[in-house]
C-alpha cells in the first residue's frame, strides 16, 4: 500500500511505540537490553505466550518473544539508538566488548 499526502498535520502523525523481537533466551536478552540500552527490568511484564515486554524511559516497549530458533536477518535489517555524543556510543561499545559482547559491525560516523 502506498499512501500519498500533500499535507501531514500533527493529528495524522503516528509514532513507533514498540518493537517485537524473536529471542532464544528471554532472560539474557532482557539483561542485554537493560544493561546497554536503558530498558528497565522493573518494567518487565510477562504474557501467557512467554513474551516479556520491557520499557525504556521514553516509553518505548521492547517485546522479547521466545522462539527455539532465530532465523538469520536480512543484511540491511538494523536498529539505531540515539546518544548525546559520539563518545557515548564509543564508551558503550567499549563496555560491551569488555563484557564479552561480540561487535559484528562498526560504523563510526563522527
């Protein structure tokens, strides 16, 4: 479907408010997103299907859905996180590496 509009009012804007991810280990995934990206473990809500939703300070929800196997993602699929300064991104990546997280791609745009 293609939507064309010459004028977009504030009333017509919609904002992304959650993202659902398939995960093999919900607990490890929850710890990862809490430790590095500000999702609060205290906000965790578990649902009957095993999905756990955690929220960040901006009210964005991350739905972690347990699956037995996670298919490889398409090459371009990615997510971006906002930081105040490029140095904040570098510091987070350094902390991740120190904690044993494998960084699969680097793109230092600053």
